[in-house]
C-alpha cells in the first residue's frame, strides 16, 4: 500500500464535542467521522483496525467450535414479544413500523432470533451442543451518546449463543467461550481483567466481564491484592463482618444537629467518626391491579453506614425489591417519617415501613441516625434495645478500597476499566419463554440451556487507545494497528536513491506478508512523522539521502525515544525480527 493510493485525513485539532482521548485521537487521525449523535462513519484508516479486530475474533471463535451466521439488523417485534423484551426494554430499544403498520425493532442483541433458529433447526439432543455467532451492526438508542465509539448508538458487536441439553453442558460451553475470550484479548496485546459481573437486563446467572484497564474507564473494577478475585462494582462483595455485635455502651439521646442533614456534617459537628453514623434511604414498591393502576405501595427504609453508598443492583435482589423499586417521593417520606429527608431514621415512625439493614449496620452498636425531626439526630442507638431487629439483613452496599476480600485473601483495591466483552450463562430464560425445545434421550421435549457471549468490536479500538497513547497520538499494539510498519522516505520526490531503496524495501516487506505502507506524498519530515505518530503505526523506517550515503537507514518503534541506525542491506531482516519478537 502507498499513501498515493490511500486516504490520509489527519487534523491538528479535535472537535469540541470530543470528551475523551480515544474520541479526540480517532477523529484527528482520520479514523472516524461523526454523522449524527452517536453514529459514525468508519473511514479507511479506522476500518482497517476494525477488520483486524474482527479477524482475530473470528479466528478464535472458529477455533473454539462456534459457527458463524448473520442475523438481520431489523427484526419483527413478534419474536421480542414472545420473550417479553418488546415491552420490558426501555427506550434504548429502537422500535419502528413498516408500511403495513407492523412492529419491528432494530437489534441491540439477537437472543430472540437465534432462539427462533434453534427451535427450528435443533430437534434432537444429538445435534447439541451448538454455538452460533455473528459479527453484525447493532443499535441502542442511548439517551446521551458520548465518548465517540465508547458509547455510540450504532456499533458493531460479535454476539454468540450456545445451546446445550442440560446445565452441566451449558456451563462447559460457557467455559469454552471464557477461554476463547482470554485467547482473543491476549492476542490484542492489551492489559485486561476478567471480572465477575451482574447479568443485567439480558438476564442469566454465571457472568463475567472483560475489562481493559484504563484510567478513563467508566467502570470500577474491584480486585483482591492477594488472589485472583475480581468483580465489577455491581457484583463485588467484601468479607462479611466477623464476630458478635458489641454490647451497648451508651444511652440513646436526642441530640440537636441544626442544619446538619448529612452523615458527614453530623459526624463533624459531634466530633465522632463517620463510621459510627447510619444513613437512611427510602424506597417504594408498587403493586398494580388488573388495570395497571397502583393498588398498594410499600415503603422501605434501607440503612447503610455513613461512609458507604447503596449498590442498586444488590438492593434489587433483596426479596420484595427484586421485582423493581423506585425512590420514594417527598410526600411519601413525610407521610411515613414525619419529616423531610436529611433527618430520617428507623425510630419514631409515623407509619410502618420495611427495614433492611446492610450487613455492616446489623453488627453496629451505639450508632447515630436521624431522629425523624428536623435539626435532630439520635445518638447511642442500639438494636434490640432501642428498636427491633431489622426485617432483613443483606449486603446492599458498594465496597470501598481497603475492605477485606470475600475469599479472605487480603484487601480489596479498585481501578478503572472499559468493558470490551461479556459472557453470560442464560439458562432457560429465553428457551422457555419462546417454547424452544428439543427431544432429549428419553424422547421428552426439554428447553435449551443457553449462554450468550458478546465483544464490542468497534468499542475495542477506542479502549485500546485509552490504554495506549501519548502526547503525540495513538500507540497501537501490532495486532490491531491499521498498518504494522510505515516507510518514511525523506525527499523521495527529489532523490532517486531514496526512492529506489524505499520502493525496494516496500516490495520486499509486502512479499514477506508485512502490513506495510509507503508514504510517497513527498511531505516534509516533520509533517510526515507527525501524521504517523498521530495515527499510531507502531514501527517506522526512515530513509534519507544523508544516512544512505553512510549505508544506513533508521528504525524506530512508536514507543522508542530515539531511532536506531541499521545498515540499509539488513533493514528488511531487522524489521522482520522485530515484528516476530
């Protein structure tokens, strides 16, 4: 490839709406162009990266025994109604009608379509296990698309779906995919972690996320400093509190706290540690009648230590809250507690509420909470003496750095990550809903045990950039660079010697299978080097008249501080050696 046959369209400045480094550099390097909010054109330079990502994913999926197909982007709503997701999914699911007023969706994933394929094609246990995958365009109507390809509306994803006859088989298929994912991400040359995760809206049980480590990552990754334990913030747990609850040592007292409505402010006023305070969060669950009207509302009080935050995913698994909850309104709070938020607590309620205490709060003694009266808190509060034991005790908080790891291996630490892949064991969630069965060995129909496995093809290059860049631009890992090596001839349009050596090297490397581009634009050295450093091609050979007179050319890796002089006759072998390493 020569630049005269290609499209190089770099920019000196990033657009004002580019918030993160990957977005800024992909636009400046001419890899993507914004068409609409969250929708981008993949320019030739960016498309080369995407195609390399796809090739690695395809090779490893095929090696793992998955079978490639392609499912439609636009799908009939009937299938989504069978699974229940047509109504349950929010506005992220783009719904549309055709000219006959029939409902369709633009796929964000394809569980319904692939389950429909399975119920038609896989009739017997003898046809199992099977794994179908696709690399296909998806669309999610993000409320606030941002960060370029990191959170776009239209994107390319690899999604795979396994079908097994029983749970044990499904979990074996899951492990095959988990190993394939590690092989994929190892080949990309990125630093990543596989972390235990919550399955979210897709549903399921066993679940892991693959996160590229980056300071700008949106996700918090929790890991043990003493073991392989790792989980995302939604799933992460600390070691349960040990030992019995301390005995009460203080009398309960109503204490003035004028204008102090937060735990931190109360602790500062009273001169006590924040960990002795308890915060109150009020939730509500609604029961609907047959007409869809609210027939009954239950108010819940969740108690957490003052230095902790509620984990909504964990709270959503508490019995009674697991069918959905909302935060209570101010009128509902006043009706049940007699005061506005900021001074709430579990003692002196106006109306009964369900009380859920976090595990840490359940073992606390002599704690501080709101008195259900403005400008007052209660100190020296103790379970069993001043109020009944909570209705429920559960882990409902986010972990914090320094918490003991749940496996007892050491302390928990937190770093940022960007999710690039996710594997789920789904069980029979979709097969039962859609009547997808096969005949088992006993001749009876049974629902498929399923798993699903996704990789963000277009998100991955952005994640790679967040992890690999400097002030000059992108630094691609070799495996996914748009070109592995660039030849930069200085004065090629003026020197026959430079032109001859450059073209000969280009031809030799091409014949050896090296993904090389020759910059034959005749640009000044500074502008030429700046372009390729911005684009991030990892290997560069510079050929100039001055060095050629000494029989030398220069090699420099994108991370090297200075160039290495190499005899011109040995440069091809030298480059091949560097690439092989």
